[in-house]
């Protein structure tokens, strides 16, 4: 899906809903709106965190609910979406 998202996807800002810290990563759950309908997604990209330390394993994550990240979605099916940290599309919507 990342190839389709990079080629055909649309950029938008998503709001961080909540975070779950696992053994080796942090899952960031987010939501965004398209035509007044709410869509959700998840990212495990290290770039979608704000760590005080350079080590994402040992550092303190200071990302909070309500922060925003850039996500890409398919206009024909916004349930197909992903963090731009993974997709790598050239976006200009508040990065």
C-alpha cells in the first residue's frame, strides 16, 4: 500500500489519539477527517515520536494526545492510510 499511497495519496494532518508502548516500539493511533467522516490509523514509525533521548528504547517519549502527524490516504478509500514517516511522500501540510 505504501507505493500506492506515495503515488496517489493525499496528505493531511492527523491527530494523535493515544499511544501504546511495546517492548521495542511505540504504536501511535491517530484519526483524521475526510468529508466530515472520521478515519483512523496506526503507525509504529520512530519518527512519529518525540523522544528526549536519542534512544527510542530508553528515552522518554514526550508525544502527547492531541499532537499532529502527517498521514497519507487514498481519496477513493481513506481506510487505506499511513504515516508519512513510512510513506515518504513530498507533502506540504504542516510537517
